[in-house]
C-alpha cells in the first residue's frame, strides 16, 4: 500500500485500462486486467471526470467548491483521502510537483 501523502500541488490523472460507464448518474468502472469493479458514486465520478487530464488537487478542489455546497478545507481533506484510495488501487497516477 502506498503511504505517501498527496499534496495540494501534486498532479492527478486517470490511469488507462478501465471501462467506465454512467449508471443513473453514478460512475462505475471495471478493470479487465484485474477483474475488479468500482462504483465511484456521483461526486467520486465528478472527481474522476476532473482527472481526465492532469489537474492539481488544489485546482480540483477549487472546481468542486464552485459546484457543491462544501467548505474548501473539508473538500480538500475528503478529496485527498478519496484520491489516495484511487491511487492505492492504481486508478489514478500522482505526479509530485
């Protein structure tokens, strides 16, 4: 398991090799290579969309705060935790700045 802390200026981008679908507004993914299924939910799906091209966590948080009723500090904390889980599963790549 990757124990590195993800910082606000790290860049995040989707990993390749996943089939992604929208089911009733929630993103679901399947990894053929690993035989795993993931349900990212609505907000997790939005985070996935934002990671389509490299984006900093700070930029991602700024976008989410403009779209949802959430405090920036709380949003950043939750986004970092979620992205850590995605990175641990190999769903996103993290580039240190």
